[in-house]
C-alpha cells in the first residue's frame, strides 16, 4: 500500500510525468495490486458496525455530539474483545484511519523548503480525484464516491 500511495503522491506532485501512456503498466507492476489481506477490512467493519449500533443504530454525523466519545471508546473495546489474537486492535483501527489520512500529506515548497505537513483532515485522495477529473481522466461518479467516503468516515474516526 505504501508503494501505491507513494506512486500516487509522485504523480500528483508532478515528480513524475502525468501525461503517460503506461499508467496501466505502472498499476499492474505495483506489488499490492493483487490479492489483499482482508483482516483490516474485517476489523474496520466490526468497529464501524459497533459504533453505529451503539449510536442508536445511526451513523455518527457529529463527532462532538453527546455520547459519541463514549460510543467510540466502547466500539474500540468491542474490537479488543472480538479479536484477542490481534496484537492491538485499537491501534490497528486508528492506523487504518491514519492511512486514509496519509494521503493528506502534501509537499509544501515554501520559502522554508520542501517539508511534509497535514493540510487538513480531508483526504488528499479526494483532491487527487478532483485533479484527475479536471484533466478528464476519471468519471464524476468516482469523485462522488470519494466525497461520500470522506463525509461518511470523517465523524466516525476514533
């Protein structure tokens, strides 16, 4: 996954040629393009399902609403109890949300030179999709999916 994110980062920052004929070759050559481990997906589903259940069968829309912090803590405890064989389920859930945010890293080439910083909690993947759409490289429906994922996941983060 890190290699895939790095490749995306290079393309977005113009460290690589954008107008390419070999994007499919690049995608197929990435080592994680094949089968993936579904372990995190199961862990994330348990956390999100538990949080929704504990939040009166509603997804969290306001992370500061009454009882949401407690529900998130309890959902993480449920993950700990459900997966005793996992070293630290709580940290894995948090890492999954951080991974979504990792693509929020953007290079700032201001007067201080290049350094990485978090611009916002918004996903850089969404920004990437908007850029690709402006270049007519992706369909608007795909951007809508990224926006929906960000809107849905944002308040649910632990």
